[in-house]
């Protein structure tokens, strides 16, 4: 029954030629890039070279996750929001797969850039739409533990895939669109000298504004640690690293919102303790610790904090009149994915009755900051059928800092692994 529904859904959304192309691209692993490769490629590659790589790589990443969507429980696949989402992905796959056989003429390059923008716009509300689909299932069906575990496993992989595809598209558009800013120091979305304290303060200021809207007050901030470092010339400069500032901002903004809400709700408004931030940079990691005195979280609840749709705040409307401070249950799990995307991490240490520490890790060395990508294959397929899932990168106990798993260069057919994290030197030169 499940396969029948899946096939029927895809046949409605895609013609036979597109279905064959989907099967073809799904045979291949995505080719992860490091921040170093992204920057080198952005400095030296031509638009035609970027087109040549992306016209193959984006369909591979789309097909991998589209195949995985079809492993979801049949009831979930029939939810209205999931049908809408599948339609978006089918359209985007069709729109992009036509370019692989085309030559990089000026007209084709312009059309490709326009198509990338169209896909970006189409997928703007993917996070909310998938969340709505899961809510529709939970409101209309009984969801057993095995189904819930399969959904949680999938959502980590689905959203990580989305982060990676948007990264590729943003890079190309920012570098090669007709009115691209050629005078910026940024290389696409990546800032080679992303000032950590500046991003922290921007995120704090915006979170404090939101907190004041809800509570008429917000805690202060104290930032300490290695805020300045000595550069190669012996001068003290603000601590920085090569990183996409929007990713770091997303993580910081979510963590500050959580800390502010907990602090305000557990203290007299006239005596709010500050939120303390510690910044450190070592040989391998840049670390940011956010410490609050918001009363902490009991251990039996901390186990669920990275569980999608779990929140300690009441759930707001899916279409709110103003930005909610908390309640959707997506802030922490998505923030952890942004941290893990380039082989960093996000961990929580909570002290029930006192407060919580959230620690964000980012790779110092650009060559170690490799994309962490889900792969569709037999191993990942088993996760949706097993009552007790095996440990993999979506498991909180998995340590992404162990480093990449060596893999051969070039585009490989799917192996038995379900995670791809090793940069292919050939990927940036394809």
C-alpha cells in the first residue's frame, strides 16, 4: 500500500522522463565541499565552471532527499502540506535537471541563475510546511513511537539537505548574478573574516527587542573571553573565522531567545541576571558558550529538547501576527543542524534549579569545515523500518568532531554509508 501511494504521488507530479532522471541522479552520492573549497572556488572559478558543477550536484542532492521522502509513513505522505512540499521538490527537480545537457552559453547561464532564484523563492516556506504536515498527521492519526522516531530521523536529514542546497544556490547567485556586488570582502555567503563578537551582539540585540515586545524587559549581556587575537603582523584584532554569518546569526538568535525567556520567567523583572557569553579560539575550534540563570531544565526534559515539535513554551499559531519568541519546537534542532553542517556542533548542559549552558563549536581550520550531508542508500532505508534505530550522525551521541571518513575522489555511486562528509577535490573543479 505504501509503495502504491508513493508511486501514485510521484506519477502525478513527474512525467516518465523526470522519474527516470530522478532514479539516475539518486544513484550518486552528493559531493561535500569544505569552506576552504567554497572560498577558493568563489575566488577563481568562472560562472561556466560553477554552472557545470551545480547543474549536476543540485539534482543529485534533490534526488537523494526526494527518494528519502518516499520512505516516510504512508499516512504522513498523504497530509495536505506534504503533498504541497512534494510538488515543490518535483517542480524544482524538473526545472534544474534540464541544464545538465546544455552548454554554458551566456543565455543558458542567465536562465540558470534565474531558475536558481525561482527555486529559492519556491522553497522559502519549506520548514514551516513540513512542520505543518507533521502536525496534521499528529492531529488526525495516532503516531506510535517507531513512526515518531522515523520522522525525527528524517527531519534532521531533510533539513540538513535543505541547508546544503540553499548554500550552493546562494553561492552561485551572489557570485554571478548580473548585479552581484564585486566590491564586498565576502565570497558569496561566506565571510573570510566573520567577526564573532559582532554577530553575537547583532543576534542579542534583535532577540532582546523581541523579548521586550513580550515581557517589557530583557536581560543584559556580558561577553568575555578571547574577544581579540594577535594576527600574523602582531596586531590585536577582533576574533574572526571564515564562516557564513547568516548561519552563526541563526544559531545565536535562537539560543538568546531561549535564554531570555527562561531568565525573565524565573526572576523578578527588576533583578534580571545577565546572560554571559564566553568566546574562545583554539587550533581546531572556535567555541561560544551562552550561560543563563533561567532555572535550568530537568534531565527528563533535556532529552527531548532536540526533538522536533517539542517545546517548553505554548505552541503559537503557524501564521502569527508577530514573530513568536518560542513554541514551535524547531529552534534548537535546526540550530544544531546549522552548527553541524560544517562539522561543528551545539550541545546543552543544564543545571536544574539554576540555569543552562549552550555551547556552539565551529571549525577553526577551513579545510576541516566540510559539509555534513545525508546520503540515500540501503543503510538509511533500514532506519525507517527498524524499531530501534542504529546510531548515526543524527544521534546526539554521535561526535561529529571525530573528523571526516576518508573516501575516494570524484562522484561515487551510493555506498553503504548514510553520511557524506569528506570533501572531494574534484567536486570544486568539476
